């Protein structure tokens, strides 16, 4: 399996509430835009629930752990700790222009946040 296929399968892995570590609290989570930057300026993108560590230094999404690049990244602001791949992670925009270079083409929305995300877009 190619590294790109391995990453795609990791992005599609699901965490169910009973699998979440007890340290994950809904209060320390937020719906975020997550775009994989490996191999180009535009990559696979999703809207999903991201959990923050107690200190806020680590982000967790679908079995992946992210650390901030603290401004040192090129077109990315986080690095996934296991793969070393770079990602752009930010809050979603109401105009759906989430991609770093504009547009919302090909952005998937996780099923577990779909209703909440649509409410957010309507300003509710």
C-alpha cells in the first residue's frame, strides 16, 4: 500500500464515543477544518470534531495527534506526530471558503458533526 493510501485510510478511521480516552471532553473540542498538505497546496479536506489536550498543545482527530508548527510551516500550521505530514487546521468559515487558497471543493463533512455544522452555517 502506498503512503498516500495509508494516510487516506487513517483519515477515514472512526472513533466512537466509547473508544475516546477519558481525557477527551466535549467541552475541550471544536468543529474544525482539517486539510492534509502532503504533496501539494491543496489536499484531502474535512470538517470534523477536533479534541484538544488538557494543556491545549496537542490536537486529536480520528486517531491522529497534531502539534503546532508555531509559524514555521510552509502553507501548514500543524504536523501529525506519527506520519510527520503537515496539515492546515482552522475554525470553519460561514462562507464555506475554508481552503487556504479559497473554495470548498471536495470538503467532506463528518457525519457526527453534520447537524451542528449546518446550524453553525445558518448562524444558529
